[in-house]
C-alpha cells in the first residue's frame, strides 16, 4: 500500500513539474527567461563572445603587411581619363 501511494505521489509531482516547465517556457512572463536559459546572465559561457573579444583585441596590434607603394615605385600606371597606360622602363643594371 505504501509503494502504491509513493508511486502515485511521484507520478503526480512529475506531471506537475512537466506541466509547470512547459507552461513557464511557453508564457511570455518574466519567469520564462530564467527557466529557458539558465546560463543566460553569465558571459563566461558564451564562446562566441570570447572569440569576438579576442579578435577585437588582436586588431590593436595589427599592422600593414607591406608598405603602400609610392607613385615612383609603380612600374605601370593606368590613366583612366585618357585611356593610356604608362610603363616606366627600369634602368639597366650597372
């Protein structure tokens, strides 16, 4: 008899827990956000945000890989207004 009552109490409490959980997730009230995402308030558990912070921090030390060429360094110059291409001859090696 005790086992039957225990099983009935466990089944009723499990059913109530399932119904309450489902109801709190479906409702738009303030209690649903805490149940839906238990770790929502902790930024430590968001790996995407951690990668974003590392990427932004790496931009502070980032520099140019190559220096931008000057006008005299470019052997080919294209003039789009006149439609001409100017090719600079390199001096012969001594």
